C-alpha cells in the first residue's frame, strides 16, 4: 500500500489549492480515504474523508464551507480542494487509508 500526497505550497490568504493523493497497491474503490493535517506543535486532526459508496462524507467543522473531497477511482487519486485558505490552515496534510496506511505528507503554508 502506498499513498503519495502532493499539491501543497505557499499560498496567500484567501487563495486555493488542490491536494492530490495517488494510491497504489490496492483497489481505491474498496476503501475509505481521509485527509488529515498536522500543524507545528499540534495534534494531527482529520479534515475530511469519504468513500466511493454511499457511506457519506465528513468534513472538519472549520472546513465545511471551504473543503471539498473527491476521488477519481480510474486515476487512483483522491483530491482535497481547499478554498479561502487561512493562516490557520498551515500544516502538513496527509492522506490516510484506515487503519494504518499514511502518505508522506505535503506542506501547505498560508502566508502573505
């Protein structure tokens, strides 16, 4: 199982990013995939997750209006679109396949 996150960068407040998580070694259709983030000095928190079934989609309260998770099973990729970026969104963002598979993380820095 491998998960490769990408798409992070330095963005000004109010900007947008689309993070990508490329999955390999398993059939993406069969699994829930989540996005987590960890800011310096803080615990890792889940920001969103979804599956390709009708289980539903979860968003962190602070991201419900700004985060959109989606997937393209044919491309083996799960996306996290973030709009209206705020400095408090600065963190390393990880994709996760329960229970124990993590990608290497992609840094998102929101600063003017």
